[in-house]
C-alpha cells in the first residue's frame, strides 16, 4: 500500500524541515520527503493549506481497560485518540485489576494491537495494586515492553519504597511518570484553594499539595539517576523546580495539559463537576507560569490526562463528582487556539511538544518525525478550520469536559498510523 501526501506544510522538529513538501509512504514507512514527488500511489491525499506533522504522542491517558469498560475501552479510546491526531499513547495502570505484573501488561498490549487504532504503550504501577506497600514486578513488566512505571492517580507516599522502585526502573531503562500529590495535605479538597473556592463553599487544594512531592521526586531522581517525567504540572513552583533541575542537568521532564494552560479558577462560575480535575485548575499566575514554561522549553510536553467517566459520576456537585476530564479529541485544537494562534508557540513547537519530545522521552527512535525511514505515524492538521466543541460528537465514551460549546481554531482532518489512514473526513476507519 502506497500513499502520497501532496502540498502539505511539513513540520518536522527532528530535521528542522518547515515548508511545503510531498510525503511518499510505502507500507508502514516514509520513503521520501521532497518538494515535488512524481510517483504513482494507491492513494493520494491533498493536504494543501494544512500542516503535516508527526503523529502526536500522548504520554498520559486513562483507557480504563481492563475492568472499567463502562467508562472507556481500548477501542473507544483508540478512536478518540486518532480523531485527535494522537497515534501513540501511554496508558496509565490504574485499571481493575491494576497493571502490576508483566503478564497483565502484555495482555493489554496484545489486545491493543487488534482492538485499538492507536499504538498503546502500557505503563505498570510502582506498587502492587497501587496500595503503596510492596513494589510491583517492575523487572517483569520491563521484559514485556513496559516503557515506564507510574502510580498515577496517587503518589507513592513511602519515599523509601519509591526510591527502591526508581532504582529498579533506572536499571531497566524505564521512565518514572510521577503524579505529584501529598495525599495527607488534600484534606477533602475538590478545587484550587482561593477566593473562588471560598465563594462556592468548596474545600480547596493548595499548591503545596503538588509542590512538596515535585521537590521530593526531583531529589530522588537526582539520587537514583532515573528518568523522571512529572505529569500534569499545574503550579508556578513546579515550573520553577523543573527549570532548576534542568539547569543542574538532571534527567527531569515535565508536561502540561490543555485544561491547565487554558482555564483558570475564574472560569468556574458554578459548582459543576465537569470542572473537577486532579490537579485542579489553578490561578492566573500559575497558568502564566505554565505557558511561559512551555514557551521557553522548561516544560517539554503537552499531554491530556484523558480521564473519561460516566455521566452519573460527573454531573454532580464538585463535592461528589469524580476527578477527571477527557482530552484526546480537543487537545490539538486547544493547543493551536490558545498557544499557536496567539503567537506563544510556533507551529513547529506544537509538533515538538506533542510528538518529537514525547518520542525522545520514551526512546521511540522511529517515531516523532516526518522523515525518510521513519514509521508513517502522521497527522494532517488544518489551521483554518473553526468549530465549536461538541461533546455529543466525541468518539470517547466520556463526555466530561468543561469545553463543550467553546469555539476553537484548527482541527485534525486526517490521521495515519503505521502508514494506514485510520481517521479521515470525520470518521474513524477500523479496517
């Protein structure tokens, strides 16, 4: 099978290519990138006026499969991913059962090859059952292809146990994905601690809940030498600490989610469970720091923390609602609208934050680039398209988003995974 993408504006952070080119794909690989390619192909895609970027890689998703399939499945999550131009995901292990052995990890990855349109890299938990008491089978999970471990949804509060897990991860060449939350300081909080939480009569979550664990984890990474990726950073001091860690040469990277660089607590006008996420939406000062961190390279990655829930779990007071927001189908448009269209990031930086840097963090040498010899995971993004986000059209089972009805600019029009078109014309293509 051969595909020729014509007239698109290729953005490739790996090579610095930034201009109108054709891209020729044969089977699963890119075989030629040039200004004019005169070749026959089984399929021709006209990408005039669109950006052609390496497929986005989301380092932080919850597919809820196995065990919580009423929220999401490998199939529905995969369709949502490719609709958003996301060709690879890291699936968090807080499923039922928790992914804490090599056997469990292998089973998910095996099923994903036939059930999901996107590539799924299953992460393993740090501790058995995510109970924080005993380390998971980290070596066994590494042997089954797990690229990293995470206790996402909570932090490992036992620092000694966590350090042992980090040492094992370092030995196995795995990344530690850190959810930074000192659970002893949450105290029933459901949103950011500020005047808005007081006005709504809701308990607040202070910045220190995140910052204390960020500091601890960076120090543990310094001691163990493990690659540390700080998930869903939301505070000004998190950015400062990552900046300092990088200046010291530590192997630390950080991610920001679209909801954290787009919304502030000023956007919460009522007690609405769809605004409840962990970490919470923060202050204007925090958002400005996150945006500055993305702009100056302190923050490496834009990920979604896609966390689908059933409507009955979200259409509640924030006191009772589950934490979480869906993001796979809105992340590219929100990034373009809030960062690129406003001149904060260049289109090339968007490709860097959403594809090239995630590939580097995971060590995926054949992904994250639109260049010859690489796997043809590609997204075609139209920056001219304007629309209003409609949660009822989501491919994901989860409709829990505060962005319903929000006007955005830029949208994914075509996604290729392994040289095959899997999303085009508003439809997922399963075969």
